[in-house]
C-alpha cells in the first residue's frame, strides 16, 4: 500500500480547549474561552503540523470564519513544505479570477496549493453573499465553474455561455505548473457527477466504515480513477481511558440548552452530508459511540464534520487502517486545541502507522528536524 497522506486543520474561527462551534447555521462559540486568533498562533499550528509530518492543512470557508485565501497567503511564508488546502465557494467570484488567484498562489508559494471546492449547502448564507441559486443549481454552476478553470489551466482561451456563467476571451497570462489538485465533497445526488468529472479527490465526512464504503462505491461507479479522503476530528492519547476521559470532558460544560440551539440550526441545513451527521447522534448524548472508536459528540455542538476518532494510539491506527482498506488515502484531521492535538496525533499515531508501513514522513529522515522547532507546554 502507498503511504497515506495526513492533513491538519487551521481553526480560522478560533481555537479552544473545548469544542468551538460554527458552520452550517450554528452559532460560533465554545464552552470555554477562545484563544485569540492571530497569524502568530495559526503559524505555530502550521509549523508544528509541517514538522510532525502532515502534508497540508485545510482552511475553512464561510461567514463564520476568516477568509481562507487571505489567511493562507499570509501563512505561506511561515512554512516551507506544508501545503494549504484552501476551501472556497464557486460562484462568489469569477472563475477567471479564481483560476488566476490559484495560479498566482501556486507559483509564489512554491507549488503548495490544494483547492477544496465547497458548493454551499445553506441558502441563507449564500444569499448573504448575493447568491440566490438553489442547491441543485449551485451544483450545476460548480460544474461550469470548474470546467472553465480546468480549460484556463490548460492554456486555452475560453468562451463560455452556460446556464449560470458567461465569460468571453478568458485566458491566463501564466499557467500553474503543476495544476492545483481539486478536492470535492458532497453526499447529494447532484454532487456525485460533479465530483466525478472535475475533482481529483472525493471527500467524505467521518461516517462509520460501512456507510463510507457505500458512498465510495457510488463515486467509483461514476469515476474509478478518483482518490478518496475523509474529514475527522481526533482525540489520541497514550491510553484508551485517557482519550475517552477527554471526550467526556469536552461535553462536560455543554448544557442541554446549548445542544438544543445548535441542533435546531443544523436541522435547517440543506446539506445531505449534514443530515447524515445528525442521523448519527439524533441530537442526544446517548449512543454517541457510533462505531468502534468513532464518537459523534462533536456534532452535538458543531456544524460540518461531527465525528472524532477516540482512543489509544494503536486503536486510532487500527481505525485509520480500516478506512484505508476501503480506499481512503488522505485523512484531514483536527482536534481541540489544534496545537496540542497535532502533537498527540503526530507523536503517537503517526509513528504507529510508520511501524505498520502505512505512513512515511514527507520530508524523509526527520531525526534532527524536531530540534529546529522548539515546543513546550503540552502535558503528556
């Protein structure tokens, strides 16, 4: 098996020792205090992720967080190898401008751009940006948008008069080389054909393996050549008991009223993926372990990815191997707080995966690298 790739997450809506809400109609906040969001702190997370062996870092998009393009552009100079998986929404900017921005970012960052296309599951949020298409029409527009971008990156002069987008004489003065890879997620019927035709990596949220398999089989039937990735939180500790104690602590100060408010907002979501996340826990604290070492507690107070791998380092490695057996080769992970949890996973689970032949550090031999980035303050 080829080495698995791991990506971390840049919490541009704030970080905390507790779960931070936001996304898909949820109020932004946490049970505890937020860490001030600064480029210095995000840079600390990014540099740590790079040193530990993560390939890239996802930066989210939406009204609930900082702008992904600007944030990652400011962080590029703080790292050397780390790639930035920039989430963006087609239709909010011109496809020609998006192709140019991606080309510039790719060239000036030293080919460290990856693109996460987010069609947009919430009409209310889309309307706040001036976008009044319904969900199915947004997927249609995404297909047009990505078709234009791909043609521009091939060096073509594009005249496109589609149902949703129109450009004439569009051409890039400088082409990206290599072309940034496109990551695309979506669980609705309208999402599959767009992902199959225009993406390099199809993404799913962290559902139980049997449900993930059904989704991957669906996409394979549309395009057998796509790679697959999964988006999960992690709570990795030296022992299973310590990991589950941390999971319990994360919900310790979350009241039933807090959960009710978040769940009410999430039930209004148009996202099929969000609905599938809600179905895992039903808004209840009971039965949050939905599969071995897969905990749905995050989704009680956070929109979007709502499940976490919880357990000892070998247990989490077991679950990663299980997803890898289904065909998942890329894992986009996060944890609270993002700085400390990167170390728990990077110093605990990644070495275990290396021993199993499932992972190798993207920089090769890093025996002397850890000393170059001092880190203190994490209680082990």
